[in-house]
């Protein structure tokens, strides 16, 4: 995905107004440059000004291998407003994942604090009572052979929260080499975690801005195995 072009990024805009831009982030590219550099979305934001003096900026983050709804603020006041809403939990985020195995039940809430730990191999998040508070609502949307299609709604915004909480249920996200059992067949391939929907209460007295991102190609076969049906293409009437 390092070959993503300005035109390609513009084509991934799901919503745009005077305050925000919501992108359909592709999997496999970082949202901003890391210590080692490399391709990232932020490097292309200069091409998303659409008449504004400055480019938009990230209002939150998605992992490199997570796809879907990514919110940008178009100016400083918009970013401050979005930052407050994310911090206060007023922005509703919905994720889809295909996980290995199946959770204990059809729905529930994971309420397990998370803490960042670092060793000579790098860092990761882990469940720890002394960590930061973290809650994730979940429900099963469909089941297939040895896998489950799940919806996650994080109430907090901790790093890797959904991935760690899914693993704590005994059903890590397919393709997750960090939080699953190393060497398992299901850990190979791309991460099957997608930011499906976001609802932003931007304007007082108006319904939230609701945006959905279609599942990426690399998830569609597994989703279909679990019962997801791709929406039919619209039929054009004859002239």
C-alpha cells in the first residue's frame, strides 16, 4: 500500500464538510511516520486541503494493519473539538473483526485494564489490574467453521484495546501475530480488523454525522463464511 497516490487517497474520502474529513483507511499503511520513517497517510494530507490554507490533521489513530473509518480535523478549532469528544467518549466507534474460534456467548462487555510493557523484543499491551481502565462491548454477528464475525464497540480508546480484549475472550483476531498463539495457522495473513462505522455528534441540535466503511477485500471471504452478504450493486434503469 506504499504506492497510494494523492488521487487514490482522495478517492477514499467517505465524508467531508467544513470541520472534518473521514477517510476509508487502507490496511497495511501507517497513519503517520514512525521512528524508522516509511510510507504513511499523513505525508499525503497536503493534497486534502480543498481550498483551506493548511492540510487536515489526525483526530485519532488506527493501527497500521487496521482498515476503515479514520477522522481528520480540517483546522485547529475542529481538531480541538474532536479531541474533546474522543476524550469524553462521545464519538461512537464500531469495529468488525473475524476472530479465531468463538467467544463465550453471544454478547458481553470486556472490562479489563491494559498496561504497556516493554522488553528487548519491543512493546505490547497486556491485561493488568494496575493498568489504564478499558472496556469493550462485543456481540457476535455470525459464525463459521473455526471462526466468528464479531462487532466491537470500545468505550475507551486504549492502544490495541480490541485486539487484546478479543484475545482475552479466547478468540484473537485472525492475522494477529502479536496477541495470539505464535505459529498458529490463523495468525498468518492480514489482520482482520476493520473500523466499520463512526458517529460524530458534530453539530448541536442535529443528528450525529454517521459514516460507514465497506469491508476491505482481504476480509470479505472470511466474513462471507460467517454469514455476511455483500450488498447488491444498484440497478440502473434503462434510459
